[in-house]
């Protein structure tokens, strides 16, 4: 890590090129990652929530804004296996070029261990800590959405930011929309690809949508999320250039 940087990597760009799967690809059809050897049981790693400086564009500790001073942690699940089939990036998911990322198996074991880790982070960081959901993957059930609501209720230091591909008008997406609307100060979740004027996130290939703010870490205007803080500071849509 360079002295001025809060992340281990010099570039925020993923290591690989954009990989677009065929709709006939076995992983796309089955709803799995193409890197099956990087899927690990939730009991296996030393910890589930990783420090943000291990991620290319997250960073270690928030440097500005209302969450300043809070350490950032990330959670990575298996792309497609936990995502809605309606995701607009189903075939072109940036996980297709993340061959190094460790994906956690989702389910009861993950949630039980996650609950304990959140409790431990609450004890060690009573002034606040941030969890980025999800580096890969998505909210896979209504029960898992409730898990995060209960975590917000039980662990007052917890802050969350992230993105979901779920439809904000239905099912899991509607439950998440309720949480984001009512708990935005601690649960800054954005809806990807739904054209929302508030709390949206869009992926673009050439020009960002006119009303969206291009992610400053991608334009080079800032180092990483820890030095940016925009995703939880504004409700305006954020636009991400396709990797
Ligand atoms: S806009 Fe800022 S906070 Fe959001 S993803 Fe980009 S760098 Fe991170």
C-alpha cells in the first residue's frame, strides 16, 4: 500500500477485461460464477468481513463526511447464485473478470457467523463501522433482508452501503427499498439499472446518464470509496462505466 493510498492496489480497474458470457454458457444457465474453485464454505475463511483496503476501490477508513473515521469491511457472495435473474448484468457481470475473489457460500452458516462478526465489530468500533454489500452477489432471500434489518436494530454502530439488482417495486427489492427509504442514514443501498431518480445506480458503456454522477474513483477524481463517500452522501444516481 502506498503511503497516500487507503487500498492495496494501485489501480481501481479490475485485473481482467470485460467478459460477456453467452446466454448458453453453463454458468449463466445454472446461475453460478464461472470461477467455481473460488467458492468457499462460510466456515472456511479466517473471517467473512474483509478490511476494505484489500479491495481495489474500497479503501480502509472513511476520510470524509458523516461516516468519517469509520473502518470499512466488505462481504463477497457468489455472483448469479445469489442474484435475481432480472439483473441487467447477468451475462456481463464484473465478477466474470474477478478470478481472485473469494465467494462465500450463502445460507444459515453464513448468517450465523456473520452475526457473530458484526457483534465483534460493534464491540471494537462503538463509534461506527461500515459494511459494503456486496462486492459480488446480492440479497438472496427475504429472510436475508430481515437479517440486515435486525443487524441494524441490534448493532447501532453498523452502517451499510451497496447496490442491488432487485426490482425496487417487488418482493425482495421492495423490502430493500423500504429499508433504504427509512434507514438511509445507516443503510445507503442503491438500485442498479432501474432508472431511479433517487438512490439509483447505472452502468454505462459510453456516456453516463445526464442526471447521474459518474463514480469519481473511476474518473480519477478520488482514490477510492473511503476518500469519496458519495454513495452515502447523496441520493442522486451514481453512474459506473462498464468494466
Ligand atoms: S461514487 Fe464514491 S463511494 Fe460510490 S462507488 Fe464510486 S468511489 Fe465509491
